[in-house]
């Protein structure tokens, strides 16, 4: 089972987490800020940390953010595959001693560059990916290395050097249907036909042993 932890603090904006469950095999959904869980990680095939309108440096959410950082530590110790998306990307790096800072809001498509071909999570992912975020990782956490950049974010995607932990600032679950629900999302000159970002979820499921290799 893949445990999907929805980190969105606004109940009216919880549409990305359920899309993750729809796109992943054998996934279970849990709203983390309302009930921080302490699952037996040894029973899990993988964990996904979703996006959020919260910030990892927000004192109002410090308790559950710290609890999720503790969960990250247990996944690292037990080598449980973990994928951090947007806020989840920031939380992983922040929890491991990296730095996250506020940036301007972006909602649309951006282009990846400097993609690390050794990162299995980005296999088959084209350069055009959808984003909805305002914070960025400006220095990675301990053990985390860059796996892709953009023209405004050096550490746009990261991976752990030795553990099965991967993070992406973009939203692989931001499909056309979900994008229609986000007022601030402006596709600009691109469309969802231009992106293969959902491949991240297929690749992660494979690393969890829940999908055949392609």
C-alpha cells in the first residue's frame, strides 16, 4: 500500500490529494494536518507527501510539520520509498537541514533543465511540467542532491544519495481536470498535451514494487 498524506490545510482546496490516490495503485488517503498519523512504516510499500498552501516555516503549523518530519526519519531508517511533491519536496529538504524561502507565486507550466538521468523518478518525464507554488528550496537537505532545475530554482527536484527518497517541486498529479479547478492556473503557451509529468507517479509505483518496470 502507498500512503498518500494530504497536507492541504484548507478543506476547500483538497483536490490534488485525491487525484494522487486515483493515479497511484493500492493507495490510501489520509488528511495529515487534521490527524497526524504514526503508521507502522514497515507495513507500507511507499509514502507520498502532498502539496499544501501552508509553508514549512509557518509557526502555525509547526506541530504537524514536525510530526511529518519524524515520519520522514522513520522512512529513511527503514528504507521505505517516499515521494515529496511541492510542499512535500520542501518539507523533506527543510527537515534534513535545507533552506526553503518565499518566492513569487507561479501557477502554470515551467520547463525543466539539467535533469539528472540517474533519477528513476524522472524517467520519461518531458521538460514541460505543471506548477502551483510560491516557496522554493534554496539549499538542499543533508543527503539530498539536485536532480533537476528550472531557470528560477536550482533545486527544483532532489533525490537522496543513498535512500529511496525523491522530491519534485512540480505537481505530477495536476491533470487537466484538476487544473480547471485552480483559478490561478494559467497554462500560457502550453497545454496538458505537452506534459508527461504523471510519469513520476508510475515511476514511483514501480520503485514501491507495485507496478511492472517499463
